C-alpha cells in the first residue's frame, strides 16, 4: 500500500523532523518527501497505513497535510 500526501514542508530539516515523528508510529514503513514537487509530497509505503493518524501527526508538527487522490 502506498499513500501520497500534499504538505507545506519546505526544507530538508523540516522533512527530517516529520519523518522522525512518523517513524515512531510506523517503524517498518518507507517514508520520504519529494520537496522538489510543487505539492511537497510525503510518500508512505507499507501495510496498515491509517491516513488520519498521518495527517494528525504532520499537523501536530505545525504543517498542513492532506491526502492526494
């Protein structure tokens, strides 16, 4: 399963902070950002992704986040 989220994360330090927080929740998942994309895409790959938990975690770090279809 792969989920793609649109964010407003701007730089690698912010991305690393978000990835660290998400890795605590999803340690076996592959998590990365494409900051070159206009949507500052957060990509999560793995089994058992719960979208609202991802969104709440990113928002809790001070960023916008919504699921891309």
